[in-house]
C-alpha cells in the first residue's frame, strides 16, 4: 500500500511540474532545427576538406618515400 501511495504522490508531482513547463513554439523549433541542419552541413564540409587534404598529403608522402 505504501508503494501505491508513493507512486500516486510521484505522479501528482510530475503533473505539477508539467503544468509549470513551457514548451517552445513551432517557430522556435523550426528555427533551431534549421540552425542545427546548417551547422551539421558546415561541419561535414569542413571535415571533408580536411580529410581530402590529409589523404592527399599522406599519399604524397608515401609516393615520395616509398
């Protein structure tokens, strides 16, 4: 019975916390999603350039040495 009372108290607390929670608007979610997508593509492009440069550098070193 004690476990049931604790569960009920917990769920009551959760409901109270959810009432005080503010959720972002659709416009805010779209804005932050756009920022994340642009950032991911910028990092992908940067890593592609660095990877290609290092690949050619290592290839040049191996051709020069061996």
